[in-house]
């Protein structure tokens, strides 16, 4: 083969042209995954009947911890178990919605006795989820077949929950008055609007009642502004 002389190397055709800025590929952008905010639904069967997928609307990751028959102390265990299984819960959980008190009230005649367990629940929430916004759903009216004053105790417990929410700057979802009849006299007991409830049951029916309750949850989960039906 022909030897390459120094003069040949100095020839322009053998020299590598300087690279221009267009020839240098830009650095690859780091791919970041934005996780959805987490909203926990805890408590009793009223919350357990909610559909987390429909509540989240593909914008919020709704995790349902609620179980049928749960009392206040069982709700504490639900939140503790989730915190133990998810170490980042203190920052990932943005909202918590709770439905508690109905199963406790059916076993206790005096709602004042539930102040202690309710305070324990709130203190546990503050300890495990310090940055989360918290909503308490009010109790719904109960049938008065055997106890004509049952809904007076429901309203009293709702007042206790509401006062606790005010004290701790939590939110209160007033669902009680969405499920009662309005054509009552001042001296008549509060009665529920039966068309919204299951026959011979305490839960809202799928035809109408669950839609009314679900709308209140959706407003709490997705609304960023003041809602007259979700009080602080």
C-alpha cells in the first residue's frame, strides 16, 4: 500500500472538520413519573360501599380501607395498617375521608361516651398523616321503628363530630339533611326519606341514595374551593 507522507496528512481532505453544535446530540432528559395524590376512604359500611375508581375519576388514587360493621377503634386499626404497609404515607396521602359512629351509636345510648374514641382517632390521624386534609362524613338518619328518638342521638353525635372538626381544622360533610324528609312539623321527630334507602335497611340504595352520598364525596375529593355542603 502507499505510505502516507506528512504533506498528505496536512492535506485538507485528510483533516476532520470541526463539529458544529448541531452535530452534538442533546443530553437525554430524565424521565420523571408524577404519581397521583392518594385519598383514603376509611370507616364503616357507608364508606365501604363507595366505588374508589369512580370517585377518583382517573385523577386521584382513592384507596378504600373501610369495612362493614367497623367501629371507631377498628377505623384506627385500618389507618395503622395502611401506614405500616406504606412507609411514604406521611407525604403521599393528601386527603382522608371517614365515616364513623353509626355502629358505635347502635351499641351506646349516650353519644357523649364516644368523645374519647373519637379523640383517639383524630390524634392517630395527626400522628400518622400530619399533612393530610381530613373530612368526616356525618351520620345518616336511621329508621325509627323501635326508637323514636334515635335520630336525636344521631344529630347529637353529628354535633360532637362537627365540634371536633372545628377544633382540629378538619372538614365536615353534612350528609344528614340530604336524607331526611322536609315536610315535618317542628314538634315531630326527624324521619329519613325512605326512597333513598334500601328496604328494611340503614344504607342508601343503589338507585338513588348512593348517588347522593357519592356526589358529596366527589366534591370533597376534587373541589379546591369552598363548598357550602362541605364545611370547615
